[in-house]
């Protein structure tokens, strides 16, 4: 394998580095939009960790629009 044209690592390693760089840029932008309130996550239900079975049953039922979130019991109060 020869050296990459852009001076970066050749082959698969170079593609992996490029992917990680794009992923970091994309996540930074999305998290910024979340922080600014431009994006709002669609949360259908919140369950305490002790009720994970019910949360899983609801998520698997495919009857809700949005995410089913499981939180530590202390955060539910």
C-alpha cells in the first residue's frame, strides 16, 4: 500500500480517522442544537430502573412515538 494522497495514513486506517473526524463534527453540531433548544428529544415515557421490565415491554410494543427512557431510581423523584 502506498501513502495517502492527503498525507494521512493510507488505506483503512485513513478512512477510519476521516470517519471519526466527521462523526466528532456531526455530534458536536447536534449536541449544540440540543443545548440551544433547537432540537427537542421525543420522549414517550420515563421509567425508574427498578421498573425496567415495564419499560422494555412498552418499547417493544411499538405503540409509542418517541423514546422510552430508563433512569436511576433516585432521579425519578
